[in-house]
C-alpha cells in the first residue's frame, strides 16, 4: 500500500536472512491503499509481498496472520504467511512489525461483470464457512465503537447537510445492533482491488488487515456495496443477484439475516463513508499516497437509505 516506511534493498537483504526463501533479486514499493507499507519482493525462490504495519500492533497482528494461514490451509486463495527460521510469522523491520506472505496470481477487475460477482460471492461464502473453525478473537476494528470515535473528528469538515446525514445514520445504527445474527471472522474490506482474477478464476483474495469478528452479513453488505454498484452508488440488479445467488449456494441466509439486510447495507456504507472522510480530511503522509473520494460512499449511503436491495 502507500509507502510510509522506507526500506532499502540492503536493509531488506539483511532481514531476509531470517527466512529460507532465497536471496533478494528485486524490491518494489506498492503505491495503492492507505494503511500499511507494502513491497513486492522477488527472491531467487519466487515472488512474495513484504508488509510493514503502520498502525496495527504486535498484539493485534497474530489474529490476522493466523486467520490467513487458517484460510489458506482450508483452500481459500489468500496470502499465506511465511514462517521465519524460528517458526514465527511476525518480525520487526526498521522499527515496524513486518511479515512476508505469498504473492498470488492475477489482477484486480475494475469493471466487474455478473460472472466476476458470482465468483466473488462464492469465495466469500467459502471464507465464512472455513472461518467457523477459526478460534481467534478480535472485534471488527472499524465497527460501531470506531464510528463513534471518528465521527466527532470529521464533523467539523462537513456542511450542514452532511453533518445531518451522518448524525442521523449513527442514531439509526445505534438502535439496530442485531446481536442475534451469525458471526465469525469477516474480511470486512472485500473491494475490487482486494480480489485478483487469474483468467476466469480468482487467483487471490488479499489485504485481510481490516478483518475481525462481526456479523457475516456485514461482510456480504460491504462486498455488494462495492462490486455491485454504479458510479452513482445505485445497486446493479444483475450483478447483485449473481453475487448473492452464488453466496447462497454455499451458505444460506437465516431468517434473521433476511430481516437485517437493509440495516447492514446501510451500516456497510456508513463504515466506508466515515473511513474515507477520515483519510481525506486527516491524512497521514507517506512516500506514495492514495486517498479515495468520500463522496462516493455518501451517495451509496443515501441510496441504501432510500432503496434497500432485496437479499433474494
């Protein structure tokens, strides 16, 4: 993602000696996203991804790394952390917690069709089913508690209409906690840029560093709100139907989930409107930076408030 912590080839070559994956051939910073520092790593034994964590702490990181390892063992095409010679996934590089994971094949699809959405729906359901046997515990880090902390920080930057929309939605969500829904590990950020397509199959699901335990339906709502919308924020019926149908073929929705769907679509839109407002108005500086326009998810939220899409 954005490069906040600079790593030279010489520095990394020394650190790489902790691993049995060859010697360094090439090291390239990745200029996408806003949370961590990522590099593509090519060694004499293959291609990997180096991540230096800018916010997450060593206490939090085992949840994410062990989740990826668990899902990879269960056949999910996700990055598998590489253990060092001491059998540890996590180390420290240039003062930051750091890990190396496998590099997966494929490229993101920026203009998905129904066939892409169907594959995404199926792999999301596979991830949820595989996650039922994962015993890690970490509440969704961008859940309601985070919303209440961040909202006051962005409110001063908003006009009256947007402040009113944000306050109204926060009040609505506080009245709908929906604790009876099926829960488990969720990716929570399964956007188009986090799925790699290798021809007509999914080569990889990446960037698990917003994962946590939450309602599985929240994960579905996050995914629909990105993969199945047009530029105005409206849901495309064909793509959404394809995604949800493929998901249901693996894991059927409960009656409680069907009733909660409109609320979770709004919650997913609120979460990303808030995060984009925060990143836009209160950015951190990196060597390579990339901030998203928060207005897109304002439109998505207003659309979900006006016209919730049926779960099927």
